[in-house]
């Protein structure tokens, strides 16, 4: 019960793994993907999403890639530069934008606005161009005023204190999420929203020590803070489909184990260069040598391959270059 899959690309490998996991879900079989390659796990999760299968990922999702994380980063970018048509449409189409009520009408108006911008422009929408769009399409005045007030002229060129940036971000994000109806949006709902609000509240509590910074610096700071957090939802995942790292796989088992990303540099991972300590100095200091991590990777592989059914997968090419099979 060993199966070897050598795909032509990482995308094809992820799709093959997703199809096998879907079959396991239909059969009621417990299945787990084991890989240290986080890009592969995201591709597999995206492929499973088309069948409404949410795997139980032990590492969770980086907060910056969750819907609230992406939304907050888009809103923070409004402060950094002049409003562009692409930026405006990206935010208007986001699932958390105008989600309090009349979401359907909002999406219809957004579609009309996109077609109008593609035909008539301008590339940098402003209050005048949006007002002329409202006249041509007879758009509701409340919706157009909401767009003009919260999206246009948000660029800030001077430096502000970190506390002011946090306050502006929360206020603008809540207003964009609430929409033109004036109701409360769902930005802070669910686990990801609560985690994002917790990050902003902690940043606001320490903002007195932040000092002055530009809009670009604040956007970079926000992205770094969100990237350092993970979010998991215990109730959403499928009960039989799991994604594990090599560490979690040591103490768990499943009917089917898929060992993905079996290429050099991924499994085992390439040792990180140490510019300060050579091997002899690390040994004398009592630090672990790079070979130990390679040995642990071999140990993890040997443990996992003893499952009742095992799939071994790798991509023969990556980024237009041939890959080397794992040793």
C-alpha cells in the first residue's frame, strides 16, 4: 500500500493530494498530509476549498492571510498613496466590506463602478469622477457619499504618532466594514477577527512608546505584527482530514498518510547558514549540529511510512528548475 506520485509542478502535486484527501473524506477514512513545506499546505487547502472541505491544519493560518488580516492591510495602504482604481475595487469586493446589510446591492453597484472605470476612467478615482458616475448610473446617493467619504483623500504624507495611526485604522476599517447602512459590520467576528482586534488593542496599549512614523512605516509594522500571529478555528475543519507538520506527526496516526514535498531543501530542510559559529564552536558550546535536524527528518519519515496506507509525493520541477529527490 505504497504509492509514489511524481508531479510535474508543485501545483499538480497539490491538486493530486487534494483529490486523494477528497476521496478519503467521501469514504470516511482518516487521512493526514505531513510536510514541512507551508506553501504546499496552502495550495492543498485552496484546492480542497472548491469542495467545501476545510482541513484541520495544526499550524493554523497566518493572521495576515486571513480575511480580517488582508482587509486591515488593504485599509492601511489607503494612507500610503493616492487612491487607485485597483485599490478601490479590491476593497469594495472584499467579503468584509459593506457586509452589515444590503450586500447584494453593494456588489451590483461595485460591478457598475468597475465597468464605468474601465470605460471612462480615471485611473485615480476622486470625488468628482465618482459623482459623475452616480449621475450616469443613478446610483444611490448614500452609497456614493459613503465611498467618497471613506476611500477618497485618505493619503497622509506627514508623520503621525503611532497611537493616532492605530485609532485611524480601527475607525476607518469599522466604517468600511459597516457600509452605507450605518449598521455594525462583522469585521471583528469569528476567531480571526477577534485575534486581529487583540493585536490592534495591544499595539494601541503600547503605542505611547512608538513615536512618530510615516504611513508606509505603519503599514509595514502592521503587516509584521499580523504575520507573527496564527489563527485556528476548532469547529470549522473536517473531522477526518488533517494537515500536520513533522513534529505533530510523531505522536499521531491516521489510516492514510501523505508525505508531501519529498525534495531536498524541503524534506530535509536545508540547514540555515550560521555566520557566527562554525561546527566545532557549536559542538563545544553544546548547541545542536545541523546534521541532527537531518537525522530527525529521517526519523520522522521512518515513523510515518509505517502507516497502513502511504502516499509519497514530490514535484519534479519547481520554479522552472529540476528538483532533487529527498535522500
